[in-house]
C-alpha cells in the first residue's frame, strides 16, 4: 500500500494535496499473498496513469504533454521521508519521453488514428513511472562483501547477495574489478550463499543489490587495492613515490614496473619474513535513496467484435542511472515488459469465493504470454549518473514491469474511447466494455 501511494505522489508530485488514500486489512480464506516484482508500484502507477489518461482524453489534451507538465522534476524531495533522504537528483525522464515519442511516431499516429470508425481501430498510448531504489530510509539496508587476493594474482569475491538469474554475480565482478584496478576475468565470485560462511546480505528484493550490495563491493575492492599497494611499498621501499596498480602489475610514480601482481601475490602468501594474506571486508548501511524513472509507448490495433488487442510496437525507455552492464539491463527490461503485457491482457488468478480454491492453478489455464503473444520488444536507456549509486547506478530489476500495462490501457482508450479500470483487460472485459459503450 505504501509503495502504491508513494509512487503516485512522486510521479505527479504537484498533485500531492489532492491525494487521499484509505486502506483496510481484510481476513479471507483465499490463497496467501507474497512479494511480486515491484512491490505494489505497478498498481499505484496503473491508478495514476488511468487518471492522467482519462483527464487528457476528456479534456482533449495531448497525453504526453499533460504528463510532462505535472511530472517529477530534478530536486524533488519527499518531505515525508526520514531526513528527506528520498530525492530526485538526476533527470533522464524527459529524454526518455522524447526517445519513446520519436520511436512510436506519436504525433503522426495521433493524427492518423484520430477519426477512425468501424470495428477495427488503432491507438497509441503512453505511461510514465517512478521507482525508488531499495527500501531505505523506511527499513534497514545493509550488505557485506569480502574480497581476497589469491596466490596467482586473481581475486576471490564473497557476497551474501544472491544470484537468482538477474546477472548480479557478473555485475559484482565488474564492480570489484573496477575498484581494484584489474580485469573482470580476474574476479572469481563464490556464488554460494550459505549464512554459515557467506557475508551477510539482506536479500534479492527491491532492486537493491547493485545499489546497496554494490556499494559494499566497491568499498571492499578499494580497501584491498590500498592494502596491495601498501604491501608492495613495504616489499620494495626503494620504489619511487606513490605506487599504482594497473595492467596486472605494480608501477612506481615514474611509470617503472616494480613487480607483477602475480609475483606480489606469491610474496604475500609465502614471503618468509613479510607475508600478509591480503583480504578486505566492507559492510555498508545505506540511508539514502535514488529514484529511477522512465516510460513506455505503444501502438495497438483493437478488433472490437473479437475483443482482441494486438500490440504492433512497444518501447520502454528508462533512466536507471549509469548502466553497469547494458546487455543485462536490456534483458531485464525485456523480461519486465513481457510480464507487464501479461499483467495487462491475460494473467489473472481466479479464486472460487465459496471454497478459496484457485480455479486456474496450471499454466494451461493461467495465461502467461508465450513467444507467440509477445511482440518485438524495444528497450533503451538514457544514461545519467546518480551520485548515490556506487557507480552512478539506480534501480533496474523491477522498473520494467511498471509502465507497459497502463500504456497498453492508454492505447486502447485512444483507439476506442472506452475506459477500463480492471486488469487484466481480458477479451470478456473488453467485449463488455465495448458493448456497454454501444461500439458492438
């Protein structure tokens, strides 16, 4: 509930005084609920974008321009956050919108589809989103990382952060390598999260790991780098000036190679008089936040008698800060877009109100989109650098699921003039809506 309300306030913060929310706790005998990608923000943004889409449609305003006039701007601070720690520091939203608008040919399509009649119609839709990275400052955000120099000059990385298919291990290796000054291939991560031996991490949720755990990873890497340089200075006291580590070797201030990293590692382990098995550990407690933004544009065809929606083109453009691994980010966005298409058009848990049993417990009856249902997905990023992220990065894990569904709804509204407020917009619901408005 909190995330739903906050996402509404942050996205269109000029409307804060006009927002009132009520919540009830209800006991049921139905299936228990749990966390789902983006923690209630898709529902909050759905509500906000239904409202904004309806206003723009009823007033005859351009939906993009209307949203931009009211959308979050740089410098926005959530005054209700502890210590005013939720702030919108870097703004890529406007650039995201311009790219999405250009790709979907918004102005051209708006004119082209404006006066369509008949049973088959076309429309374009848009939806914005905001998403805060991690759960700080409303809850504890902490993580620990340990990194060790191996005998051969490579490094062992231990994280409590869990790889669940999102590519976290790859990104942590990149971050550690950047902090130490070596290649990503030199980092070997122990992807075995056992609480008996692994450093503590709060978990894989809330798009937090690259932001929170990544900060611990960066700090541990920087500490180990300094330890390596200090150890080298002790071994080679006659070296000139400050030492530096790059290209798998230690260099003095004049650019002369003092030793290779591999030979230094052997000395660290086996020097009879001055050995030091070099390792570093960092624990972070993050109290601040970063707001990711973006948008989805889509072009749809609506066959009203068949109650069928075909997505012709769809693009999500996001400001996730500095992207650490662009390919992984693109895959995250594609996955979230596909989920949101199911969220919009087909996925629904049907529960028997008398027994509490799920009526569609298999993937035969619970309709997730297959490769035959998902159109070509276009995903792009606008690069910004948020100073709160360890390398300028912000949330990306959950952001892609938020805006496609309301964008599809907005496109259906543009095509038919019919407003839908319940998801998924199944053929049955579409048919009933079109029939009620006299379109069938």
